[in-house]
C-alpha cells in the first residue's frame, strides 16, 4: 500500500537532536501550536550568527564556479546579517550584536581568503515539491521520512564523485556521537547516484581549510538513525514528551515554557512558516 507522506513521521538532524536533548523541548519546538494556530520558536544569537554565515556561503551554489566571487562576499554577508539584526536575532543590545557580527565577518573573510573547494565545481541535491528539503523514506514499514540539507557537495571530476563539506561556525568540534554524518551518508545514498569520495567539517572560526572526516557505512548509519527516529515516533504515538528533569525543566525546554507562560518578548511573526519568534 502506498504511504501517505502527510501522515508520516518526519525527522531531521535538528528534530532528532531536540528529542535526544529533551522530549518536552522537541514537542514544544516541533509540534506545539498556540491558540492562534502558530508554532513557537526562540531566537538565539548563536543560531543567528550561524544562519547569516551559512546563507552567505551556501548562496554561492546559485552561481557557476567561475562566477561565485564576482560579487564581494562581505557584501552578501551584510545583506544576510540585516535579516537577523537586533532583537529578531536574539541580540539584547548593540554591543552584544557587534561582537557577534565581527566574529562572523572574520569567518567570511577567512573563507574569502582561503576559498579552496568553494572555487571548484559543486552539485546540489534536488529539493522536493513545495520547497521541501531533500527527503526520502528512512523506513516505509514504520512510515518515517528523513529530511535534510547538505551545506556543500563538491564535484570531483577525476572520478565523477562528490565530497561533502559541512560549514561549522561554533567554537567546539562536532560531537563524535553526532548523527550528522550518518544522516549525510543516508541522504547521499538515497538521493543521488555518484560515489561519495570524502567528507569534511570546515571549522571556519579557526581553520583555513576543511578537516577530513569519515562517513559511516550505510548499514550502521541506518541502524543508528532509525533507532533514534523510532523513539521519536513512539513518543508521538504515546503522546508522552517528558523532560528528563521532569517539572524542574532543563536548558532545552525552559525557554519554550517561558513563552507559553507569557514571560518572553514576541519579536517577529513568520507568516510563511506560521511561527512566532520570541526573545527569552
């Protein structure tokens, strides 16, 4: 029997991450809707920095390799920063925002100086209908769909392969237990046909070039991701989303609880995503 994508449980790296940190936070971030039928979200200066930098770099994919740097990269960054400036980006004051912006600008300047793979040919995974991110059935039996985007897919013409590059704007290395690489491996295996010849994290806050990492085998990747996805599905079916710290709450769910209690400031209504954004 054909599956119905609208009744499926959709999971991604971020939603699974929410759930593993705190099921209550997962519910409030991904499922809860207020009396106006809108979802709620918390603006965060670290996420805003990452968004401005990622949109600047990933926007280069819209151009041919030889045309990518005709427009100054810093100019594009300024346009993207304007979207997260002020309270809508989670900044409580000019000084706090300028500190974050200057740090982000240094990342852009670093990439502009050490362009490396960004000057080479790249490919993109096709987006699905209705502007949905790339996705596929992780398990038709369990009606679970895995979705996700990949920052950069460098094309390697020598052997007609692709190489994953993930931009990292945080100060710390990616956790070794992160599901990001397993999810990348699964997306690439399901949604494109070229061999994957490598993967790398580019810590652009401090490194001039990407750091090579190993993608896991498909079987082990699916085992890990599906195990986490099934926990999400079971919680949704049971309707039970309890914080590990119970009524006390934790760092992940407390900001959302403050929104519900009216203790946060509404800074924007995103009508496209039907989401209210709050500063806590």
